[in-house]
C-alpha cells in the first residue's frame, strides 16, 4: 500500500503518522507548503527528497500512489480529497470534511463517481472506552437519552471571534459521535452564553429519530489540563457512561444491598467498570487513531467495516453542525 500524505503539521506528526506507520504500508510521498515540516517528517519516515512536495497537485500528478491521507484544514480537505478521488485514490481525511455541508457533499459525489473509499477522522468512535460503551448503548432496548459534555479552552480560538474554528475543528467531533450513538437527529436546538469574548458556552438539545432526547454541553472556557469529556446514554433500567475517554461504567438493575447479610456483587446485575491497564508494555492507542486508520485500510482491502465513518457520515455531521450554528444564531430549533 503506497500512501501519499498531505499536511505534515502537529496532528499528523504527533498522532496520525506514528499510528499509520505501525501498519504494513509505505509512506511513498508527502506534501507540505512548510519546508521545515516537510523536511522533518520526510527525514523521520525515510521519504526520498524527490517524493517530498510543496504542492499537493504535483504529488498527485507524480503518480505511484494507492491512497492519500491528509490533515490540513477545512477547504484544503475538500480540494485535495476531490483531486485525489478523481485520480482514483482512496482518501483518509482528518475532520472537518470541508468548511460546509456543501463541501462535504462535493467530496461524497467525487467518492461515488470514483467508487473509492473516504474515511473521515471521527476517531472518537474508536477510542477503546467509547467503543465498549457504544456497543452496550446500541444493545439497549431503548436509547432514551444522551447527556454529555465536550469542552475545550479559549486558547485555540483567540483571534477567531466568530468561533468558526471551535465549530469546525471541535464541535464537529460530537456531531458525529452523538448521532452514531443515538440515531439521526430530527431537530437541534442550541442555546449560547458568552462569558466573555472567546469564552463561549453552548447547550445543544437534540430530538432523535426513534424518540430519544439529548443534551450536549460544549464550550471554550475550561483548562485543557483537566479532563474534557464525559457522556452517558440511558436506557430503561440500564445506562452506560464514559469518563475522560478512559473509564466505562455500565449500570443495570441490581438489588439493594443495605440490610442484606449476604450482600455481594452479582453477575449480570451489578455495575461493571472498565479502565485500561496503562502499564502494558505495548504501543496501545486508546484514543482511537490507530483503530480508525486500520478501519480505512480494511475498507481499501475490501473488508467490511460498518463502524468506519465514511464521507456519508461526514456529510451528516456537517449538516448537523450547520443546523446547530443556525440555531445558535436564531435560538430556534432547526432540522438538519
Ligand atoms: N481528530 C483529532 O483529534 C484532531 C486533532 C488535531 C487536529 N485535527 C485536524 O487535523 C487538521 C490539521 O490540524 P493540525 O493541528 O495538524 O494543524 P497544523 O497547522 O499543525 O498542520 C497543518 C499542516 O498543513 C500544512 N498546509 C497548510 N496548507 C497546505 C497546503 N495548501 N498544502 C499542503 N500543506 C499545507 C501546514 O503547513 C501544516 O504543516 C485539522 O483539520 C484539524 O481539525 C484533528
């Protein structure tokens, strides 16, 4: 598998390429407009000078690739994905899938025409703890409600007073994860509270196909040195929660323990808890980057991966994001 990579910045260098290169692939070419990033990543992975490009079109024109990965930015994802698909290449793109739902639809159309796979980097589906909890939640007889929070700090968004970066780079993750858990949102309503410029709080309410309700809190007023994520799905006498992407609790319908001399924990009734053992001497990636890249490679190899976020999921997330933003402005519920 000969892979070309576009965008050798922080996220590719720290997270994606270290995980991608654990698979049996060859990083055959790379591209970045920044010469220092290009040189550093090229040297790290032994990409020959002749296969390091400043221009993505030139990399694609040079040929010799089976697939392309990218972590650049919203409009570049649209342009480079469409260009790669027109050359018959499979695509992995970091989120967001363009700067708008229209951009995501343009990528989806190109993927359909080319009959190639596009996976969008919604790796929150693949975090080990999330995956465990998703599998339980999806097994509930009723998925009655979602409650969660996904916070960040104002540092990323200073100088960006319209919060476009917050919406496109941060919020979009949960506009994939929440429907993945709860089903299609029929209606989204967002309420906003701006503590001060750059410090925005959103309470986003959902009504899902199937009757479930959801509330998601997102904001830019918490320290990134603290845990940023918590969510819970409630069914009927069962609920599953994930704290900080690493602790899962599955509550069911146990007996009261007080006054029971034989009180004990019972299989199938009492609460189950899972956490990873962080002392295992293996390169385990519980955040989900290794797993999502593996799902992409599986799809390319013709293996079924219904859990993979495709460009159809990218379109749905961008449509939900658009509905959320319109509701932030109007205060009214909006159908995605
Ligand atoms: N899923 C996640 O957890 C996660 C985390 C961080 C970032 N991301 C996403 O990854 C993407 C990149 O983020 P980042 O933090 O690495 O940003 P970054 O600025 O560090 O990296 C982007 C790189 O793209 C290069 N670039 C810009 N325009 C280019 C062009 N026209 N052609 C080729 N290269 C170009 C830049 O020089 C830079 O090296 C964003 O879309 C972001 O949302 C995802």
